[in-house]
C-alpha cells in the first residue's frame, strides 16, 4: 500500500494568554492508503488535536505534514478548505446535522461547497442514503430519526464527496450497544471497499475493529498495536 499520510515531528501549541499548551509535542506518523487506524487516549492526550491536523481543520505549529504528497502547511486557507472538502469525510459523535434540513439536504451540503449542480447533488445524496440503508427515510428531518439513523446520515454525508479518507471522532459515543455495532459494521464495510479510516475512540471494543491501534498520552504517541488489545495493555 502506498502512503497517504506522512507526519514527522508534528507539534501543535496553543497560546492561552500567559500559558502555552503543548497539545502535540513530537508526533511521527504514517498511514497507508486503505488502512484502518484507531487512535486512543485519555482526555488531553492530543488525539483530537491530531485528528484536526490530519483532517486539515488546523495546521501544525512545527513539523512536516504531507497528505497525499501535498504539504499542508504550504496551503493558504482557501486552498486548504477546498483540499479538505474534496478529500476528507468527517463523522462526529454528535452527528452535526442541521435539524431544519431533510436528510437529503444534510447529505448534499458538502457538494454545495464543491459547486456541484443541484440535480446532481440530490441524485448523489439519495444514492448515498440508500447505500447506508436509509432509502426509506427520504424527506425526514434528523429529529424524526433515531440516533443510529442520524449517524448513518452523517456517514452518508461524509461519503458523498467520495473522500480519500474518513475521520470518525467517537462515532458510537452517543449510541446504545446494538446501534453502535451496526455503525461499526457499516464503517468496517467501507474499509473493506478500500476507504482509509482513522477513528478516535476511548472504547477498546471499538478500537479492536481497526488494523492498527495507536495509544496517545501527553501529546505523544506512546505505543502501537497491530493485534487486538485488552484494557490492561494500555498505559493509562
């Protein structure tokens, strides 16, 4: 597999008045195309900061970050936004759906930013909703759907731009066990089709769906696993 993400000496520092917060200290990371990676760590470990950098929502304070052979630090805000919209799909714990819009309209949103014509947007949104098992929910608003169905809408929205990578931040965090398993089966099926997945979680069960598990602590990568883990294998 070829390399999709290459990060070396990645640092991210935030100025909080008189205090500097070193969220990422010196991270080296490589992710291959088609890989499924889980990132674990307690609150404050740097995993969400790393996710934001990988998804081009933020830029590093220092170090190198290449995404599909593009050096992200050299992109201005306009090009970074376009690059992110065309290559990255996001799935969030809180779904981040707009309640006033139908499920189709929510899925269409990334395509609006890409300048896709209206009829093509709707066609692609409906097809993607059917692929995630929600063809029977067309015309409904998010508040008329269950948590699991809303997460499927969020997944369809992430996929509609045909992204290079899916970044999932605690995708089962607000779901019951059965619904969480359904969502992980859906994410796993995307991986089996060749989509690169990077998933942030605190849940060992969720992490064990991945090919590789990265544990973070205090802004650094502490250790990696390529086999299934148990909680007592983690240095907390």
